[in-house]
């Protein structure tokens, strides 16, 4: 079944909604209740995204699986460590996938970002390398923050620090994307080329 392009506000709600819920529930109660609510919110967001678009990006699926697994461990063992390590695991996993792909001549960033761009092979390699380093850096930052700061600070940084920083990093990659973007073939050009072939 063909996937449908989601409304920007809907896409924003499914991606950031669970994180905002996690932040507010933690502020009103505690991390364990917030973790349980966060898990439910993430699953609902995935289901809603599929029902509306008939498609869920790979990154969202991987993140949701890790959230459920580490969230469950957090609740069962009553140990905050697992949910705090979740971003580290996700970022490290993405960095390993991208870096490993480069070693074998593959640029998996196109799959992870759901084919959002159409770049030259060289452009994909550069973008993949940059995002691999970024994910690795964010994994290190998360480890430093949760091990040295309070739980409330970590939650706040996770929602209002990591997300904006990642968005800012994505914006800084636009010059690279524009530089290596492949120009789409226009309808007029395609028809003209088809006509030339038929005339030949």
C-alpha cells in the first residue's frame, strides 16, 4: 500500500508528543510513572502514524522498540538507569549502523531518514559520516548528563536539549544537501527525451 505524506503538524505531534508527555508527567509525579506513560505514548504515536500514512520510518520503529524494552526493565527492576541509558543505546546503535555501512560501502542514512533526499553517492557518504559522528557525540553527552546531573535535569535536557540540538545539527547539513542534491528530471524534459528517442 502506498504511503501518504503526513501533515507537518501531525508529524510533529507523533515525534515530539511522547517526549513532551514524558517531561510533564515526570514534573508532576516521578520518573517511573513518566516512563510507563512514555511507553504507551510512543506505541500510540507509532500506531497513529501507520494508520494515517500507512508507513512508519525505520528510525521511529527502532526507537520505539528500545523505549519499550528499556522502559519495561526500568519498571520491573525499579531502576532508573535503564531509561536513562536508552538514548545512549539508540544513538550508539544508529552510529554503529551508519559507520558499519560506510565500511562496507553502504550509506544507510537514506533508509534511516526515509528517503527524504536524493543525493549523489559522494554526498550520501559525507552526510552518513557526519550523522554517525553526531549520534556518537550525543551518546557520550547523554552518558555525561545522566551520570552527573539530577533526574529532573536529565529529563529536561533530554526533551529541551537533545531534540533542539539535533534539529539544529540537521539544519546545518542543508548546505551539504543542496550541494549534492540530484536535480529531478522535469516532465517536459522527460517527454522531450522520449520524443528524441522515438524519432531516432
